[in-house]
C-alpha cells in the first residue's frame, strides 16, 4: 500500500507567513464549529474525510494523508500515537488537506513527513492555530493558568502549549 505511485501530484506550500497560516487556521476552526478541546475527528468527517489507524504501514511517521478527491481523503495515524499526539497529528494532516490540496481540488496527493520541510512547518502552524486560538490562549495566560492547565483545556501536549506560548509572546 505504500508504493509510491507516479500518478500522485505534488502538493504546493502556501508560502504564507506563520501568522497568516495560524490566523487562517483559527478562522477555519471557528467556521467549522470546532470548540477548543473539541472533537477534531468529527471535523474531518464533516469535510468528507476519515481518520483511521487500521491500515498503518509507515514506520517513519506519526501520520500521513491521502487525498483522492474533494471530500474524499484519509488521515492515517500510527496506532502507537495516542491522545494529544493523535489530535495534533490529525489537525496537522487537516492542514495539509486544506492548505496544500485546496480542499482536495489538487489530487491525488499523498503527503508524508518525508515531504518538504516547508509543507511540514505550515501544517504544524495550522495545527497550532486550529487547536489553540489566540484570544482564548491569551485570556487563559492572563488569568494565570499554567502550561499543564492550558494543555488540559485545549487537549494538547505540554510541548505544544510551550511552543504556542513562545510564538504568541
Ligand atoms: Zn505533514
């Protein structure tokens, strides 16, 4: 199943700034009705995709995405990834779908971690913005919440919170 099929087209990075990608991700999350700490896999299903760890065949990554068409894509996750890792990776792959295949208009596409760094950065920025919206993050910090409380609130890892805190100053 992992054969590299020559018929795949290459995804293209947006080359937007980190700020732009994160703002876009926040807006997208809001539009899709995603609430912080909410069910990200539900959002994937709303967009016509599915999340599965049943056909995992890639030892080198935590997740990858295959886009067959608009509203037809699969996010494959490592069965070893659990909880917050699984959520962040799902948001990351969703970022690839929305940013790099333009909601499946560009297809068929398969994006793994072996792809360009730029694609991976953008997907990570998307995931951070999607899962941890700026205004809410800043409000909780102002209230004096610590990283563990933020991680619990957004249902993300401590390291994801630390990175977000640094980016948001
Ligand atoms: Zn990726």
